């Protein structure tokens, strides 16, 4: 866990949104807004800090302390070590060393405050949104967004999940529940011997056609019910598993009674050793439906760094040498750029990440699961499963990469 937490109240639905400071779309610095997407209503809003000139004396003092805190800690540690070494080596009295250390610390603190205040003021001047935004009119910004969406558009499939009132067929597309399983097959376990649980099962015969993606077959994703949801830093799939079935038949599936006889349960019904529900993103079983959509680059993708200036060149607009999206876009612009394709369950297209994008070069988005009603990746997060383009074409799912991220934690 990194960073520190805060509460931001969405100005649209008035509900509190927990987030890790610095986890918004922009960089958290003086004079530059940071944008957040509300997990309740989906609206985008600015959560940035005030500009230096608009801060009260108390707020300025707080900012200075925040900036120089590390300097103070470093000075205290270095000063203590220096006093200890110098006192022993030079046989100098403790009182004399304390006076020298105090004077040096005050001088260094003064220099640190001076340099950091200057840095804050310069940052405010350099990144003031009004100054940078003057390079584009409101109409030009809207054209830029539409051009970026047009230039980066790729087909994707949006997944809608609805709680199932009755158990679904074993081979149906589903989130959670019991998996399709055949007699004689070894069920997947963690490296510690704990059973894995079905996260998602996709019957590609039900999925609209996407280039290079299967037109039939059954994709099954299992993960561990642990603190990291099975995620790891490699492709070994030790605590999670991707199983691909090119051929399957509902008639060959073990029924519910047979699965339970083998000790196979859904995460929704299993309990830990204390009789408590398992720590798992899903609390219910969901039936799935699929819709083909157009996906386009969003601010959480590295690709937007090239898409933004490319769109400007295409439209004959000036390219910004200093400044990023937060210097140019306001809340309405972000809402237009994101549309409704960010916090969604998805196959293909561009992923949405709350933190640093984890796609490898040559990766495609195999599957994305977002936090939703009854689906929780903690603090409004998402899970991503990436596959290399060649592996997808060859139906090789042995090198899939799995990670999840949210506004507070990060797992991979």
C-alpha cells in the first residue's frame, strides 16, 4: 500500500469517494487540478488543490510543511549521525555539538523552505490552466477530443452483468458461481493447496465478433480468495489460472451435486476457517450479456501521450510543448472524452486503469472486470487480464498477465 488516503465528495451525487492521493487522472501539484471519476454516479469532477495565490496563511504553511517534511527527517537523521561520529572522533563536548547541529539544522531548514516555496510558485505559474488553455478555444478542445476518439477507435465488447435469481447452466457465460467442469479433470489449486474460485466464464459463442478473438470456445478465469486476489508479478499462474476449452459440451458437464461431491464450491458460498465469507470480489453469481461498442483512448492509457499531439497536428492546431491534458481539459471535456466506456466490464479495446497502466508491449485486453453493484475490487478498482496478440491468435493462454488496481491499492 502506498500513498495516503483521502475523502472527496462528488459534487454531482454528493456521495463520498475514497481515493489515494495522487491517484486521479492528473498530477497533484499546486495550480493544476486533479480529476476523479465518481464510482457512484460515474461523473468526472475536479479535485485539485488551490493555487498558491488563493491560499490562506494556514494553507500555505501546511503546504510548506508537506513539502519539507522529508527534508526535516533527513536532516535530523544526518545530524544525529554527524554528532555521534564527530563527538567520538574529535572529542568535542556534547553541548558544543548540539549548538553546531542546531545552527546547521536551522540554516538547512531555511534553505529548504526558500527553495520549496520558489518551486511551488514556479509550478503555479508554469502550469496555471488558464494560461495553457488559452492556446485552444472551447470549440477547438471539443474538436481535439472527437479527433482523438476517431483516430484511436477500435472495436470492443461491453459486458453487462445482472444478478442471477437461479443457478445458470454450467457452460453459460457468468461471473462467479460454479464452473463448467468435466469428470476426471484436475481442479486448479493455489501453490499452497487452497482451491481457486471461478471469477469469470466467457462462452465466446455468445460474444459479438472481434478481430483475432475466438468465435467459439469457453474461457475460464479462476483466482484465489486471498488478500491479493491471487495476483502476482509473473505469468506463472500459481494463485490464479486461465483455462481455455476449444471444445466443450453441456452434456459432459458435472452437475451441481457432482461438483459438491468433489469439494468444488463457488466463492460466494465458501467460508474461511473462522466461518466468515471469503475475501473475494464477487458476492453473487451474475448472468452476462454482450454488446459490441467502439473503444477509444482514455487518459489512463499511455497511448494518449501520442494521440493528443497527433490529433492536434491532424486538425492543424498548435501542439503544446509544456502542459498535459489537465492543463487543457476541464470537467466537461473529460466527461466527453471518457463517455461511458471507462468503468465497465469489457473484452478488447482500451483498458481503464485507476493507476499506472500495466499493459506490456504487444498486449491486447483479454478481459476487464470493473467494480459494480455487488462487485468490489476495493475502492472502485478494476481487474485486467492481458494477452499478447500472437498468443491470442494461437489460442495460447499460458502467458496471460493479470493485475488489478484501484484508488487505494495496487496488485499484480
